[in-house]
C-alpha cells in the first residue's frame, strides 16, 4: 500500500471540509506548523476576505488552487 502525503505550499488556496461557525469561504495557507507530525500535518491558514487566522489539520482541508507547478 502506498501512502501519499501532499505538502501544501504557502499561498495555496483551500476550503475547509465540514466547516464550523466562522470557517466558510476561501482560506490561504500561510505555512506549516512546526512539530505537527508527518501523517496529518497542521497548517496555519488565513481567511481571504477577513484576514482571520486559524490552525487546522490537513485532513480537514480541500485543495482549491495550488501554487505548485507540474513537471
């Protein structure tokens, strides 16, 4: 079985799966949280419209637009 872990780069646009109160809309990845682990890393996110900051695990995020280029 192959495990595929995708690292989100800063500037990547994401949406939140099962959004709670105040978590709707587009979010931009600000960076990886240090010491968050390899299986389900945590990311610092910024809301595009309001500028709020939130830290969430990769499993709660849905990729919308990536900044990575394909080769």
